[in-house]
C-alpha cells in the first residue's frame, strides 16, 4: 500500500459499469434512474482514461455498453468495500 502504480510498474484495467449507479432502496429490483445518459457517460469515461494516460499510466479498457466477464483476483493487503 505504500507504493504507487508507477513504483510497481502496474497497469490499470478500466471497465465502465453503469450498475454502480443502481439503487436498491425500493424493493429487490434495482433502479438505474440515477445512471448518467450513455453519451454523457461515455464521454466522462473517456476523459477519465485520457487523464490516467496523461499521468503516464498504462491503461487497458473494456468495451463501453457491452456485456463482459471480468475475472479478478484480489491479491493485496486490503479490500475496500464502499457503503452508503
């Protein structure tokens, strides 16, 4: 945790995921009313990736608005869970 991405020679895999905007406050089925419109979200995601690259980060991306399966191995000292 004390080393930066550059220190370890790491890369970033950035995959957009609109389901992060899902609200489950009203029942079992999530509402995505709070999600940004696709064109706006694409632009914001591309800006995010561009800024990472401008900082010298090696970045790979997924495909926007496509179904993807991403396998992840949490191999580190901690995993952060964000809750509202």
